[in-house]
C-alpha cells in the first residue's frame, strides 16, 4: 500500500509549522510498513489531484492568502471534484478559511474555493489560546493552539469538535473547525497531528479506504502522545 500526500504551496502557506503535520502522517505510515510520499507544489506547478490521497492546505498570513487565491481559483473545479469524490483534505487556519466562500478582511475580500459551505469575517480581538475539543467520533480529546482574527461560520455543517476550552470558529457557538466528507478544516496549530495521533490515523484510514476499499491500521505505541494529550485536556478543562 502507498499514500501520496500533496502539500500545496508550502513556501507561502506554512505559517505555523504545518510541515509537522506532513512529517507525522509520513512517519505513522512508514512505521506500519505503508509506503508514503509527499509532493510539494509551488504556485507555478500543475496539480493532478487524481494522483493524490491526502492534500494539506496550510496556514498563511492574509497577504499570503491573497497571493494564492487567484491560483486556487484556477484549480477550483479539479479540487472540488477531488473533495466530492471523498478525497482527504486537512486544511489549517488560512487553508481552512480558503475552503469557504470568502474571507472579508480590512484590506478587502479574499475569495475562497467554495468547497465547503462556510464563510469568514475579520474580527477583534484575535482569538489566541490553547484549545480543547471533543467529538464522539474520536476516542480521545483534540488539543491544540489557536491564533486567528477570522470569525468563521459553518452553517449546518458538522464541526470538527465541540469546544471545551478556548474560542473555536468564532467565539460564539462553541464549535471549532468543520468536517465535510473527508475534509477536516480547523484553526488548531501546534502542529495539530503530532499532538493528536488519532486524528492523523483518521486521515490515513480514510485515504486508504478510498484507495483500496479497506484499511486496518496496525496499532502503534502512542503512550507518550496519549499522556501528553491527557495532560493538556485535564489542565485546561479543569479551569472551566
């Protein structure tokens, strides 16, 4: 078995160490004997989504998002076809905002890809803190760090998790991120996946099932990761 990960525009959308998410998925595949490859795409590169099993769209500043939005619109149809065919996507912060229809900033509107029915508006103050989520789909809490000025509204879509500590999408509705088909959009940095190996395995499993029809991941010794996850969970939820 083999997984190919496409990392979109890492020179511009890598504000919060999103390569750590790539490294986590790669190692968790390799430790199980699953071949894994990452292809980095620059703005001038052609992207053949039919060759990709997981796509990472990372975070960038508003300026960098402006730089990539024209290019993203040129691949919108191919990207949408990939998503609707249950392609696996992990989109973080700026990448998450670009999944939606638009992000209104003080400097103007950043047009999104409209891959998911959501939108973002700039707000104040910035939402900066550790964050803890829960979702019954996952065996462990989801932990991370958020730092965003955008307020995202996901309508009737399913959130990535319910906020137990922190602000989440907009600081109002206790929802964080979005789940749509095999897309995960989130504001969680850290990077996300090393702190949450169960989310990494969720993405890998979905990619393998889409490609091969089934997937049974061999267990790994995640005792240290789980201990760290539980420490963060108990430290911050105890404040509530």
